[in-house]
C-alpha cells in the first residue's frame, strides 16, 4: 500500500515513529563507517528530484489517519536534505497532521540558507556529531570531498541561532576511533559551540558498513557520558537495542516488513515475531532479504 511511509517503528528516542523515506537507498553525502544501511554507493552532495512530492503527501495523509504514532519522522535511505522537495513536505506535514515533525539529517547541508529555512518548520532536527575535528570527521563520517568539518560546524551554529525548535545531537561511538579521552573532549567542545537540546550517545548495535566499526565497552561509554556532560546538558546514553512493536501494512505485509528492513535490520527472532503477527511465511522474507552476522547475531537486511 505504501511506497514511502513505513511503520510506526519503535524508536529509542521518538517513541512510536511513523517514518517517511524520501531518498533512495544510499544516496548520501557521507559514507559513515557505522551505517546500518551499508556503504554509500551513490556519493553525491547535490539536490535531486527523487520522487513526486504529491504522492508522498497522499501517503502521509492516509497513514496518519490509520496509525497511532508519536512523531512523523522524515528520514531517508540516505541523506534526506538531498531531496529537492523535502521543505514542501515538512511544511505540508506541519499543517495537515497533528503530531510533532522530526527530521533526521547528518547536518552537513545546514550551512545552506535554503536548507536552514525549511528545516525551521520542524519541531525536532536530529543531527550527527561524531567528531570534533577534521581528521576524525574524515575517519568516522567519511564525508563528500567538499564537505569540511569547519563548514559543518558553522552550519550547526547558524542553525542554532535561527531555529526555535529542538536540536538533538547523536554521537555514535566507534571502538578505538572516537572513544578516546582526547577525541571525546574535542567532541564536547564542538557540541558546546551550538548547545543542542539533547545529546544521545549511541554505539553500533546492528550490522555496520565496516565490520571493524564496533561498540566500545561499557566503561568507555560511561566515561564518554561524563566527559560530554562537562560541556553540555541533557546527555543520554541510549539503550542498545530498539524495543517495542513494529507495525506494517496489513494489505501487503511482506512489502511492509521489507520496507522496515531497508531502514532497520532485524534479528531472526524479530522477523519470526512480526511474520507470525501478520500471518506471513517467514521464507517469503528470507528469500528476498540477506543475512548479515554482527557480534555473533544473525540479522536480516534488505
């Protein structure tokens, strides 16, 4: 039934999140080592007219009447600000559905006035802040060649001045890379520069783009929380695994499950549970999805 809308899915930060996917798989301006969608294979930093925004509006209109949800979240199988009509959809959604609107972006294009302008209609903008200098930025986030850390930071600082909503920053820790004390102090200083409303410390929990991008041990994560809290308030260490109930389109549950797997890999047990709930033969999912083993756990991705 739905091509662009999926869920609601349980979110560690957004409760029941009704997602809107506005970018095809792996069109992105970063190539993060920890990305659960895999490596970026369409490496771009220009605006593209991916989809007909009126079709997306129609799906949002239908889905928001069908489901109980907490946030309408704009994301992508890549970077959502690469989609030409994202601004139109954010404004339309604020006027035509009752819940808060969140946008998941890496934040690299906030240096552009046009992007900051339409983002201002959102209630929450989630950005990524995995590094505190150019060197680590290149190692962890692997941005497009003309995206530099100083420009990234200038965009965030300018957006903070203009935006009346909440900025939530996500710091993804990768073992042996940005979990060292010096790196965390740098990240803390970069966060302080634009004072996000919340900071979420996270670690890779599902199969990443690079097999070596694994989670630090619990002591390192706790130390990270203490260091970042010296610079900003409201620092949270996010629970490792998403918990809650997945919702899929009852008219086409196989397609609905596969749409979720494009965004969020599931364990075999999660696939079994959701397949049973929607009376789906699990083999119909397994034959289309692919298996990935991470930390000794089998996941399915699409």
